[in-house]
C-alpha cells in the first residue's frame, strides 16, 4: 500500500465512454475528449462496416459539462466559424451529431473542439448560457 509521502500515480481523466458492437462483439472504451471518442468509433468502422457505436459523458460524472467547438476549417466561411457551447448531461447518449445551446446541430466529424477562451464565441450560445461572469470584489 502506498504511503502518503509517495508521489501519486498519474491517471488519465476519461469522462467519456464509447460503446458499440463490432463483429458481433460488444465493445467499450474510455475517452478523454470527444475527438478521442470519434477516433474510437471510426476505428471500429474501419474494422467492421456494420459496426455501431455511441458515446456519452459517463453516468458517474459528478456534473454536466459544457464543451466548446466550432465547424471544422473548410466547411463554412471563416467569419461564420463561431465557437458554440455544447451542454452534456451525464449518461445522455450521443451518436451522429450534437446540438449547441443556440440550436445549431453539428456532426461529430465536422467539429473542431476548442479549449475555453478559444475562437469567436457564438453570441446566441453565450446569451443562453447558464454561467455568468463574476467580477472580483463586486456583490453577487
């Protein structure tokens, strides 16, 4: 048993699960990002043309998450490539597409996933977001 003074073992945080059926066998894989989940699903399709898969935020994840993504380069003009907010509830199954707060529906393979603060934000997504910025020192 490790002592409190030993360094903690680094573990990957994998909030997403990919499950499916490949060659008549059930499969499951953890994923750190939506892009990694898509890679797993595409690999299964390369292995079996009849494969089927879905992905989701793990049921045991402590809270909903909001992902940031925009249409991949080349799909639409640069001016229209705004960063959308995609709310995900733990356990909610996703497959071909995801819907942003503003209602924009994007297919998984057409999304460039971003870190918070990257890209020009979709104003509608921001207006419909349930998170409000707080200024330090001001009353809430």
